[in-house]
C-alpha cells in the first residue's frame, strides 16, 4: 500500500508543480531511466497490439488501476482477463508525444495514443491523452496507474 500512496503523491506533486509557469521539476532525470521508461511504453504498446497478456502481467503491478476513456475503473485482473479471452483486441495503436518525469522511484508519463480496437464489445477506437504512473519495486519499473481522456475533435 505504501508504494501506491508514494506513486500517487509523487504524481500529484509533479502535476501540480509542472503547472506553475516557469517552474522546474527538480534536477534533470537520469537519461538512462527516461530511456528505460520510454522503452517500457513501447513494449507495453506492442503487448497491447499483440494481445500479449503474459507481457502485460510482467509490466503491471498487482495493485494497478486503469480509468478508461469511457470512465470505467478496471483492475489488473480485469485488464489481463480481457486480453486472455480476446475481449480486448486492437488492430492498430500508435503512441506519441511522450514526456517522462522521474521522481526518485516513481515516474509519470504523459502521451498521446491513436488506436483502432474493441473491448468488451465496445468500440475503443479514437485519439486520446494518457497519464501513466510507474513505480520502481524490487529493482523493476512497473505501472501502477493509468488515466485516459478522449480528445474531442
């Protein structure tokens, strides 16, 4: 539970601090850490495209929460089950505009995704912004939270 609170507090502080004009988020993040998080984002994107539940399981903390672009709250178990059963299926998905901010053992990624796919019989195609939170546990970075917001055209 401590890690979830730590990640949430770090994310909130980062978002609030970043919203102050001219404010810096502290010293520049270690380039190796930023590169690793960007690599994890691409690996996660490929796992989603290929329906690779095992890879998603490895990259995701057990206490993960996901707020979908439709406002639904999902757990890690629910997300993995959707991929295992084929209820989540994506024909295309690209990510761009990634920005990584590192706060010790927590990292916040903001980015844009354009996708064409279905989940639970609902169309999840579209263009949206996302915020993903990572926490480093036992030497490995895992995602603990994701929030998505559809971009209205």
